[in-house]
C-alpha cells in the first residue's frame, strides 16, 4: 500500500468514529416541549398536499426542541 492509501484509510477511520458512537435523540410528545400536536399535524398535512400537487418532489420534516424529537414526518 502506498502512504497515500494508508493516510486516506486512517482519515476515513477517524471521520467515521463519531458516527459509530452517536446516540439517537430521545423523543417527546410535542406538548412536553412546548409545541402543539394539532399545529404539527397541520404542518404534516400541508407538506403532503404540496407533494401531491407536485410543488415539492418530496420532503422529510424533523422538529426537535429542548434536545428531543417532537415531530418527524415524511
């Protein structure tokens, strides 16, 4: 192996370490973090409508507050 190949392998190893040890964010009900379930549901419906009307090719929505996932929708 050349030194460039070895250097790239070491670099990729160090770059992937944080991913390997990452912890998932905890989830919470929207009201537990000060958000409205009803409004988040309206947001989800609006995004789905825009996708159906071909205004967006697709979307993923993740809303986190106070370190917790309050809403996740595709």
